[in-house]
C-alpha cells in the first residue's frame, strides 16, 4: 500500500477510499480501527508489517473519506515505541480526528461520550496483551512496552481478566454518569484467521453485555466471526 500511494513528492492514499467514502459520509458516525502508528521520520523509514510506521498523509485521507473517529488501541499501537505512540495521538489531534483507546498523556480521557442525533453514546476501545515475564510491564506482540506507556493504552490480559472486568465496569459506570444512553466497546481480541470466537472471547462478551454494554465490535482476526 505504501508503494501504491507513493507520488513524486510524497504519498496520496485518497484513491484507496474512493469506493467506500460514500458509505462513511452518509453515516451519522463512521469509526475505523487505526492499526498502525504515525511515527514520523524520527522512527525510521515508512514500513508495513510487522512494525507499522505510516506517512501522516494517511490521516488526511482518512478524514477526507468521511471517517470521523478512530480506535487506536491494538497490538500495533506500540510499533514505533513510546515516541510513536504519543506522536500518533498528536497527529490525530492536529488533523481534527477524534480517537480513543490510546492517549498522549495519562490525564486525557480513557473513553468518549459523543452525542449523535441527540443520543449520547459511550465508546471505549481495548486491545489484548500478550503474556510476559514482568508483571509490572505490559506486553504487545510479545514485547514489553515502555513503562511510561502503561497508562497510555487501554489493554486487557486474559491472565488477569478480573482486573479488566473491574476497569471495564468503571468505564461503563463513568459513561453512564456522563449521560451515555448507549454503550459500545471496540475489542481487539481473538485469534488471527480463526472464524469462530474463543472461549475467552465468549466469556468476556458475556460479562460486557451483562453489565451494560449494548454493542461489541471486534477486530484482529482478519476474518469475519459470528
């Protein structure tokens, strides 16, 4: 996709959205999963898998396509380390794109409550952690992230699921206190290329639905699940 967007003086990703933009633009709320980082030239060359560093021009194309909000917590949030994690948030702010799931600083909101057609919708985004040896660190894609990033990414661990349940409940309660009438959780979870949910996903979904979540939208497997 980097090759396809390359121009004489930079990058232009607009053509990639041509066929889907009408759907985004006609919706009251269009949300996407931003599974990459805007790490800038400071993070080295632009690159794809396995550690994504993407030109800032993609943010322009996303905004122009009609997508109005991005989920930024996923297993690639730390691909360009703490610097890229923060810079991604900075770029989205500069472009005027709402986002949730990660933060530039710990004092920023961990979720959003957005009013759409006079309905307040609570929106939260979490990604799964991978197991690690150090209990004081978070691990994404098998690697420990900078301790300063621990509070900047909404994550959950299947090995410490009770901790997630407590945090999720605090999010739900907070959204309701902020007036949310409808609550959506965007979960980056499951196993890649598996077309059925895992037992862990089912248990997690049961908890969320039983405690006030109205819709769960999932990502990560790269295939459709029920």
